[in-house]
C-alpha cells in the first residue's frame, strides 16, 4: 500500500492497472484502494499548498499527528490488516 502511495506521489504517470491489481491481491477492497488514492492525493495537494505558501506546521500539531499515527491509527484494522498477509505470505 505504501509503495503504491509513493509511486502515485513520485511518478503518477507510471501507475498502471497492475498496481491496483497488486493491492487487490494483498486483500485490499476497491473501497480501501480508493481511500489510499484519495488520502495520497489530498496529502500531496495539501503538502504542495503549504510548501508553495511557506506554511510551517506548528510543533503541537505535529506532535498530535505523530501521536495519532502511533496511537488511534494503529487500531484501524483496515490500515494494518494487509501487513499480516504480506509478512506471513
């Protein structure tokens, strides 16, 4: 999933149907794949907007984001369920 998001970010013209099929093969549903694409696109848009305008994230907001990724986000099974099949399969 993360490799796909990186490819979509760095070389979007090279994303192919086979990339999506690989995600399906890892067990992601079409809805989850759409979420990955949407989140990646939104992050890229917001990042470029902030960089283009010279906006810095406040330290407390960065800490809050870091805390979410290592806390509540870990409880989102759909975010992590593919990892077990990838590691064990």
